[in-house]
C-alpha cells in the first residue's frame, strides 16, 4: 500500500497542482498552451530519442508488448460499439463515446507512472523498460488515429471540410512522439554511440517532461467544461478504467508475458482518456460535452485502475 502511494501521489499531486494553478489564474490558457507545446514538441521527444537510442535493440518481448496493447485497443473499440445501446449512447455521440473508451493518455500519464514505479531500479533497467514502453506505444499511435477517424466519421458529414483520412495520415506523420521513436530507433540500429555531451543535455531536458506534462494536463483538464454525467460517461469509465485491465491480464497470461512487460501493459492499458481525443472530437464536430467529461472523470477513476494495475504487476 505504501509503495502504491509513493508511486501515484506525485502523479496525481502534480495533476492537482496544474489544476489549482489554472483555477487561481497563475497558469492561464496561454501559459498552459506553451507548457503543453514544450512537453509535446521538445521534452517528451528528447526523452524518447535518448531512451530508444541507448536501449537494447528491438526484440520479441517489445513486439509482444506492443501487439498486446494493440489487441486491447481493438477489443475495447469493438466492445464500446456493441455496448453503446446499454449505456443509452445516442447516434450523435457514438463516435465520441467509442474514442473515449479506447484512446489512453499514454505519454502524459502512462510514462510518468512507469517512471515513478521504476525509481528504485538501476539506471540500465530503467532505460531498457522505458524504451520497451516507448516502442510499444509507437505501434499504437497509428491505430489510435485510424480508429479515432473511423469512430467519428460514421455518416461522412464532415467530408465537405476536407477528407478525414488525409487529416489522419497527416497528423500521424507529424506526430512528434512517433517521429522521435523512429529517430531513436534509427540511431540505435546505426551502431553510433550517443556522445556524452548529448546525453548530458538530453537527460535534464527529458527529466522535465513528466512533471511539466502532468502540470500541463492538470491545467488543461481544469479548463474543460464538464456538462455530461449520465450513463454514457459511466460506460466510458467502466470500459476505460476497468475492462482494459481485465483484457490486459487475459492477454498477458495468454502470451506468458514477462514481469516487466506485464507492468508496462497493465499501466498503459488503464491510462485515462487522452486529452488529445478532445481535439479530434472538436475538429470533427463530435459530442464535446461527453468528451470533456470522459477525460476528467476517467482521470479521477484512473487512480483506482492504476492502483489495481500496480498491485497486480508489482
């Protein structure tokens, strides 16, 4: 119990700090946007490139973890469509409901939780496990974007504003975390050692990614308007914060995954709905109220999901 508190308290404490700073006006929307951009385009990519470039080469264990995470994503996508009538999800809200169920906040919540979990491990172990997590996430980014467009384009109402598939390809191609993953992988396979001077610079920059990202996410969530608290939101919470973990356990047992891979899979499975999902909902005229409420409430509920995931994996 004490170990769980030590891992999760910094994560949720920084989320609350960000929300509190936004509430009192210390961190306004302009500052919050700048902080998010720094984390998304600088700090997190630097962390990803450095960890992947200095990690062992891609192996079967990493591929297994990535495929496991993708399998959970697809299963939740299908389940959310089948169970939508049970939670009285309207046709207008179906795409938003579905995306809120499968799209997790991997980089801003999953990686920080994993980092705090590994704090007592050796530096080599931290690098290897973090690299496996990052590479596993890389395979899911494209899947998230693909299923997100499918979810929000059921009736093709938005094609007059541009082809959504083009937006999907472009957003994926320009995703800084995916690009950083590929850059680190290319550096790794090249056999060229990362210069010490580059590591000395990358290490502190990458270290800022998690605390600043959590503060920024807390501020962003505080800036959303929550107006939807009915059965659809309950459905999102049950699927995103609970069913994902059950599926993760099933897949890990089926594949006989190793302990560290299970830890990665469980944590990434139960991350709350990604704030990035709101951007796609807004662009494609989805249910903005449902999306905002799902992000906020799954983040709160993830305290219990992450606690269960860590208790099972540690």
